[in-house]
């Protein structure tokens, strides 16, 4: 994924997490998703047209499409009032690829392997929320995006752009520890009353599921299957 695109993705995940927590109205996040999603699709396409014969360029570019399509799908889905299931199943595809990338990257760059693992978890949560209607995971998903979106994307992009990236094993263990700690904090915050003012609207057996992802977050209101 391009470093400039990665820089922008962090703020999209942050905002989409706030949408999931019902802190930000989803329509106000739609344009941001469309803008960043478009950049994540158009810019890599230009690069591939110019340097498509270079395998290194192709390998560094194609992941942008996975996340760009997610943000475009979510942003356009808000305006078009699409059902979320299609994006949910697409998210399962992205999650599987991210998990695979985490496995094959761990030997060469353990820090980025943890980042891929984090994205795999995010998109798996999107799948559970949007495709399977697991609305009880909405608050955990929201906090997970808020706490981990910027560190895995924006902060990583800044380090890469400034040439301060490290692939040391110790850094990989530190990144894994941070993932575990922030996951635990997300779970704790999800069970707290913080940012809950407008999130609980399911007293009549109806659940509200917001999903980012990255991504990202498509809101679905309706009966949730058991």
C-alpha cells in the first residue's frame, strides 16, 4: 500500500470508529470515505499504468485496492442506502488476504506483520457486524478502530516516509504487545458507559450495527439473526 494513502487511511478508520460508536453521524463521514477510497483506487492505477512491468511496484500497490474499494463501498452505500451485507462479505475476503499477508510477512518484517494482523481483525469484525448482524460487537469494533486505526496507518506511514521504519524482532514483539493491550482496552471501553449516549437504540429487539474499515463502517438497522 502506498505510504501517502496509508497516511490518510488512519483518519478514515478513526472517523468510522466514531460513527460506529454513534459519536459522528454516518452521513458526515461518507464524503471522507469516498475521497480517500477514490485516492486509494485512482493513484495505484496510475502507478500501475506507468510501472506495471515492475513486480516490486505491483506487489507494493495492489493492497490499496482492497481498502479503497471498502471505503468507496461504504461511503457510496450511505448515500444510496444500500444494505450492508454485500460489504460485509467483501470484508471477509479482505480479512482473509490480510491474515495471509501477516503470515508471510512475519519473517521479513514482524512489525508490518502485526499491522496486517490488526487489519485482518478489523475486517473480520466488519464481516461479523455487516454480514452476520452481530450488533453486540459494534462498540468493541468502534473502540478498536479509534484506538488502532491511526497507529497502524498514519503513524506507520510517517515512519516509512521519514525513513525511520524498523523491522527488528524486538519491535515486532512490542507491536504485538501494543495490539493485545489496545484490544483489551477496547473491550473494557466497549463495556463502559463512555460514548454510549446515542449508541444504545436496541431496546425493542432491534440492533444497530455500524461497521468501518478499515475500514469501513456501514450502518445497518434491522432485526439481527440469532
